[in-house]
């Protein structure tokens, strides 16, 4: 029986170390589902696996792209499903590991297919946003797609702009493309969630941010500072350091903001994952229980 084990959980919970042990146990590579670790310029700030960790087991989707490349959850769905099907020809049990909610959802459930946006429409909208702000674009979304207008986070300018791109490109509401139809996969999916008590998780996050700074996070952010408008860099850690480089805050203030915003993101991840009743939850320190569960699932699906 072909099985995809999905090891997921919030940032800082301890996925990387455990994923290597689990992958070696089931004879699988690690298929990463991290939307920022794919960028080769960002190893420190994304807590990507170290060279030593990468040498222990084969990893996919780590440092495979540049921040200047366009990438999305839909592309990840296409590439990861193709890889999984190829690997399943010789390896019945595979491991997907990460915390990027949309990437995991793309593999497990599929993403609605969206029209390709023309360069002219994309550039026109971004020029409008840069010159006039978001208010007129929001008003256009309200008229073109009142359903999505009520649902969208109106402070998230990228999502608002993307929705209007679809409306302009097709002449149809963005919401009409969001059918949320689950896609059938030619393999079973077993989701294993990792969790810790909140105080412990937050302490680990704070320590990890300090470790990143010691390992050269600030220098790494400076190397990509000139490209800060790229979507790949619109993420916790880099945004706060860019603000420091702009003179808006001290380095210490930026580091504290990174810790705070990472904790907020971890809560968001946990809330998202907790909605899924298919996830079986474990403390990552209980490796024996996780292995026993994997054995149980493998045996029951033979």
C-alpha cells in the first residue's frame, strides 16, 4: 500500500530533527513542505536543514530556487505530486514534512486551478497599488466580487491584488474559481501533528531566533535587502530586519519583533492545523510513540 506520511506542526516545534529519524526508519527521503526553505539565499532565516542534516537523508525542495523565481502553492502541488508518484514506484512509504499550511493542503487536498495572469494586468495593478494605495483596488474587488470582498483579509494587499487580477483577467468573480473540490490521490495520506505546550514552544522560538542572529541572520538579510519587494522576502524575520536597515528600529527591537511575530505565526499555524480531524497529535519528544503509530498505520493498510 502506498502511503504518504505527513509530519506537520508549528514553527519551532522540532520537525526537522524528527523528520530525519522518521525518514530513515521508513526508508524515505524528506519531501519538504516549507514555502521559504526552497530559496537558496535564505538558509539561516528559514532554519533550513544544515549540511550535516542534509547528508543524513535525501531532501527535496530545499534550496532549489532563487528568491527571484516565481513560485506558488499550485506549482508545489504539481511538482510534489509528480515527485511522489515517481518515488512511490520503488518506495511505498514516503514522508512529507513542513509547516506551510497552503503547501501541505495543496498536496493533501489539491488547489483550485486559477487562470494565468497576463504581465500587463499584473504590472498595471501593482503600479496602481504603488501609486495610489489599496483603497481603489479594494473598491474594485467589492464591485467585482462582493462574496470574496467579505471574506478576504483586507489588510493583506497581496491577496486583494491577486483576487482583482483574476477578476480583470477573466471578467468573472475570483470566488467563482474557488470551488474547493478535493482531488483524489493515488495513495493513502496519514497526518502526524507535532505539538508542545505553548510556554515551551514560545521559549524554543525565542531561543531559535537568538541562534539565527548568532549564525549570521543579519548579514544574510543584508545580502537580499535590495530585493526586499519580492514576494519571497515578504516573511517574518526579513521584514523586521529590513525595517531596521531602513532606520525604523534598533537591531534589538527588530529581534524582539521577530520573536513576537514568529510566536503569532506559530499560533496561526496551530489554529489552522487543529481544524483537521485527520491529524493524530504527538509531542515530538515521544519518538517511540510516533514510530509505533507509523507501524500501526502501515500494518492496517497492508
